[in-house]
C-alpha cells in the first residue's frame, strides 16, 4: 500500500499515488494502521478500498477475499451480471467470438465463462 501510493519508482505508482490515491496520516506508521484494522483483520483476507477513487483510511477500507477484491478493481470489466448475460447470449446461440467482441475480453475468458469455470 505504502509503496504503491508513495514511491514514484514503484511499478504500480501511476495507478495509485500517481492518480491521487493517498494514505491517511495515521496509517503512515504501522502502529497507527494496526490500531484501526486489528479487530477486523483475518489472515485469509486482503485489504480493499470501498471506493477505488479514494485513498486508504479506516472509512474507506474493508477486508475481503482475493476474488472479491479482484472484482472491485478498476480494470475488471465483468461483474456477475455481465457473466450471466454472457452465458445467456451463448445459450441463445451467439458465438463466443461475437460475445468476446461485445464485452471486449479475451477468448480464453469467454471460454471459461460459457463452460461454467471460474472467471476470476
């Protein structure tokens, strides 16, 4: 979190600090961060911002599974409703290629969706 938001040399800085994603002052120390999140933390969960256009603070984070976090990313093009739509279109006879173009995703992803496999 700190590297992505504060270090311009970090590979993901442009998507975080470079676009204005901040960390609240209290969280600049581990002790401050821990005091806000300790009661919510579980090892199998990851920290996720509720609003991807706002920074890291106690009011804008939650703990979620990796799959939930992936679905909340700005770059994720599909959600569960779109996946249902893709499956419906395929069941109605639309080709995978037509669906791929319509949703602007990879052929591999369309294939996974229409065969009932995980899409995240």
